[in-house]
């Protein structure tokens, strides 16, 4: 790989990865949207009518940021991991490693495509949510920036998983056994203030709580933790992922296995 940045190389990787999403549009885009719609029907429409307001916000609207983040984390991680895993699985990774393409170009191409696909899904989910609940976004620009930030961080995290995994089982292990349970326990459907001690304190050790709280604040100006803390932790996670990927490409770990 080369040093520097060639926008044409990054664009070529990006276009190829985005076009792959349209070839598998049902699994990549339609399926997660349908799943989220079912959550809105069950929790927003059915259960929400029997729930009181949460902090002055209608329950159906209250869960919109949490459901959006639930899908965003899963899809960003999956898109990022499959994007780099498939070249490793097919052997095309060797062509990439021998080509005059830098690490930065590779990341912009693969991770940029994963983020784009996640943002498309996020936009569809937000539009679909209006069919089930009445909600508003207090800070739309900040919400968009935060969604992009989270999608970028977990697409990078997925990229690392795609390099680490040596089989499809490992590729699905972390999203299914770690991310999904943490997201369900991270305040997606409730405020952690509703929990009794010691569970309220235990919940603060769940990093997803801070992500959900950060996005929920941009919607309703209320959250379980400080918005500054949520943004700082997300930025820190993004930086750690970038450093980890740089070390992986520098050492060649798992790239030539």
C-alpha cells in the first residue's frame, strides 16, 4: 500500500461497495426496516397506548431514538465487517494489498460505503416512524451529525471485526451476542431513571446507554447522562478504532492469513 491519498482510488472502492448493497437490497436495506417497523407496531402503537409519558414525551416518540440506534449499531457493524471480510474470504484482499492504495483510501472507501448504507436505513426508519408516532427533532443538525458519528465509529468497529473473523460464525458473534443485548439493556425502550438501585448504577457501565442518551437528547433535549459525556465517549471510541486499524495495516495482522 502507498502513502498519501488518492480520491479516485477511494471513490472506486466506495462505488463498488455501495453498488453491492443494491444487489442485495432486501437483506441490506429492506429487512432491517421491516424489523424496525415491527418494533414500532408492538412497542409504539400497541404497548405505547398503555404507557404514560416519559419525562413529558409520549412513549411512542420516546423510543424512536432508541430504535433508530438499535438498527444503526447493528447495520453499521455488519456493513463494515462484511465489506472487508468478503475480499479476505474470496482472496481479493491480495489484489487490494498489492495495489497502489493507501490505508486512508481503503478506509474511506469501505467505511464510507458502510456509513452511507447505514444513513439510508436511518433516513427510511425516521420517515417510517412518522406513520406510527408523532415526534419532532429539537436539534436536527446535531442529530444528523451524531448519527453520522455513531455510524462511522461502528462501521470502523465492524471493519476490525471483519479483519479479525476467520469464519461467518465469528462475523456474527459480536453483533448478536454483545451489541444487541447491550442495546436492549441500554435504555432503548426505557429511561434508566426508571430502574431501581443497584440496577441504575449497573446500567451506567453499559456504553450503549451513553449512545442512546446522546441521540435522545438531540430529539427531546432530555437524556439519562450528559450530552457532553455521550459525544466525548463516541469520539474516543472512533479514535480508538482508527488507531487499531492503522496498527493492523502497519503490522499486516490477519490481512495475509
